[in-house]
C-alpha cells in the first residue's frame, strides 16, 4: 500500500516562493518515478513536473518552466517542488504522484497524495 503525504502549501504573495514536500511510504521509493500535478477550482488537473527514479531525468510543464524545480532525496523517501516567482494563476491544490516510470507519471500515475493547497495573492 503506497502512501504519499504532501506538505508545505500555504498563502504567499505574488513573486514569492514555496517549497512543497512529499513523503512516500509503502514501496521502495528509490525505484519509482515521482511527479507533481495541480488542480485549480473549475479546471482540470494539470501536469506540473516529474522526476525519474535516479533524479537525473526531469520534465516540466510549459506553464512552470524556469520557475519550478523538482528534486528528490531517495534516502528520505521525499520529492520536492521548489516554486519561485509565484503568480496568482499558480493557485491550486498540488498533488504528489508516483508510478513506475517517468512517462507513466506524466501520462497518468497510479498513486496520488491527498493534496496541499497553494494560494498566491496578487
């Protein structure tokens, strides 16, 4: 049974930064790809970023490229999302995700966290 628990969300002003964390349990974390998605009110869930099991391969959505960075610490079973230069349109619930490969995470992961709210004020 995989469990993913996100933290680090909150309220921040436009231009500010936040770092989200997601701790995984129940599987051998270091062999799985991880990712972040987000969903704003009234909108579909959107891919944000993904990282391979080794941390070498990363992939980001166009709307966050150059502002958000995904990383992982396998020894801590944790994946991070560093969010800089935040904009009001980044406001959403952010979800951590896990699956067997980078492409699977991007296309439709099988495991999800419960989400953490990020609100960016203008």
